[in-house]
C-alpha cells in the first residue's frame, strides 16, 4: 500500500508539493517514475531511506531534492536528464519532482519539510 500526502515547509506550513507519493516497497522503488511520461506541477515522489537515484529508462528530466535524517533540505540537483546515476552525500531520503520546479529550493537548504499524510480513494491514485 502506497502512502500519499503533501510536503510542507516548516515552520510556515507552506505547501511545496500537494500530491506526494511515498515509495517504500521494493517494487514501488524499482519502478519509480519509469511508467510516467512526466509529472504535473505540484506532484512529487518521495523515496525514504534513499541517497542515490537513477533516471535510466525515463522519458523526461526531473529535479531532485535530498533530505537529511531530520527532513532538512541538504541537496538540490536541477534538470537531471534521462540516463543519469546520482549519489548524494549526507542524504537520507530523496524527493523527485518535475524539472524546473519554480520555488527557490537552493535558498531553502537547511530548512525542514514536514510530510502530512492523507487518506486516498483508490480511484484518485494516478
């Protein structure tokens, strides 16, 4: 069962991504974004306990946000193209979102994000 929710900037509770899919199982993580043709603005995929990503087989570029164990933003990689492998130092989890994400994530390094889980009907799942 996949968890869903949103990620908020602490302490303001400003919503960074309103549709977040949390990938915890091996099959979920293995597929990741491979079955997608793109990500709508405001959607993201969160990979807890993950410090490396690959974009092999993907059809579109993504932005990557690395979080430490306290869910503080510690790394940003913009416009990661298909066919790339990245290992982020000091990162405990990774968020993948659409390339060109409009917020100044680099300026927010060190800031904490909070996950707010929500119940989802099966029909709502993308």
